C-alpha cells in the first residue's frame, strides 16, 4: 500500500509517502512554520511525489490530520487531501493530531499511558489520554490546564505534543514526575502515514475536528442593514 500523508494542522507543513510493501517512508519533507501553509503545501506535495518517483494514480489512499489545531491550517490540509483523493479516485483518511503525537510512543511501549496535549491558548489545552494497548482513557477534549493535569495523572505517563512543557510545568510536586516530556511542534509525518495505512477506510470525507468554536466572531456593528 502507498499512502500520501499531509499535515498542516499545527506548527509545521509536512508531507510524506509511505510504501508498506517496502516497510518504509520513501519520501518526506517537513518545514516548521506558524503560517503560510496554504502557499507551501501543494509545492511540497509535488516535491515529495517526485522524490518518491510515483504519480498520484499509484497511491492507494491519502491521509491527513484533521485536528485539533489551527482553524486555517486544518482547512488547508483537508482541502488538499480531499482534492488529490478525488482526482486520483482514492479514499481520503482523516486522523487526529493527538493520535499522531501519541502513535510512536504507543508503538515503542504500549504498557504505559501517553498524554497527547496541544496548546489551545487562554490557559486551555486539547488533550487525549491513551492507556495500555493504546485504548482511550480520556477522549479528545478541550479543558482548562489545571483540569487537564488532573485528568492526565494516571500512573506512569508520558506527555507529548506542543503543550507538553506547559503540562509538565503545571505538574503537582506531590505527584510522580512524568516519565517523558516531549515538546514538538507537530506530529511526525511518517507516523501520520503509518496511521493512515492502518486506519479503517471511511466512506465519509475527512472533516475538521475543532473541539471548540472559533475565536473570531462576526462584528454585528459592521453589518449592513437588510432591505
């Protein structure tokens, strides 16, 4: 199986091609960026496909991160994935950024909990807690930082994501310190591709997972009166 993976949800723009028959990511590129994903993603995908030496019709599926993350970034990546999948006649698979952060650590040792956390700003985080075997202990949600820390304290834990340092700093001194704190801007695109290969094919196209309403609100005062 050949999978094109795309991630523009957080602080990076990334693309990769995984060939499961070879058991390897055969091409990948990732650039840390806080904005500009819309301009960067399609040229990056073209370079990765050239590096892999295949065309879009040779893909079996397209995987993309669906959030939580930047509202604009999510739409950019999902639109690219859906467009490529439609043109190639292949399925598009949506994967959460939280599962992308957790995946390599679950694969390394699935006997310990993994807490995936993303900065939601305003003293809030998006989090999901994965227990032994990768099963979900706390479903993906947005929570105040203090509440998230309480939810994460489930034995020996590893904290990963772009809010990992924030969680670790807020960890109660009376509790055992996390075994691992890995601060990273975005999920490893190779693991997004592997999750995409392992995922059950869905008949519904990927949609953004926001977990909260947008910060920007319509300005009623600026609206023109209807006639």
